[in-house]
């Protein structure tokens, strides 16, 4: 059995009949669309999608940031004028 990672669900039949109504009924909460009582896909708000992508980016960039912070003592101070 598949785990459903949302507290709200709808069937694919109901979703296909009126996707706008399903989204409106969910408010800003994510919901799973089920096919044969198994999650097929999730519907989320653009705001939640943005938050998730930012969290993923942070997780991906974190090792690079840590590596660079560890080399901070080797950094060379420059001014804008030095770069011309």
C-alpha cells in the first residue's frame, strides 16, 4: 500500500470532472489525486512549490557553502578598484 502524503484526497474521476472545484475546496492545502485508491499526483499551491524548491536549493548548495566557509582563512581581500 502506498503512503498518502496529504491529509486531503480526491479521486481522479472527481478531479477530471471539475479540477477548479477540487482546488477551491482544498483551499491552500495540498491534496492527493488518487487512481485506484493509490496516489497518482499531488496538487499544491504555487507558494508551497516555491517554498519546496527553495528548501531543495538550500539543501543542494549547503555542502558548497560549508566548503567555502572552511577556506575563508585563505581568502584575499580586494576592492572594486583592484578588479579594474
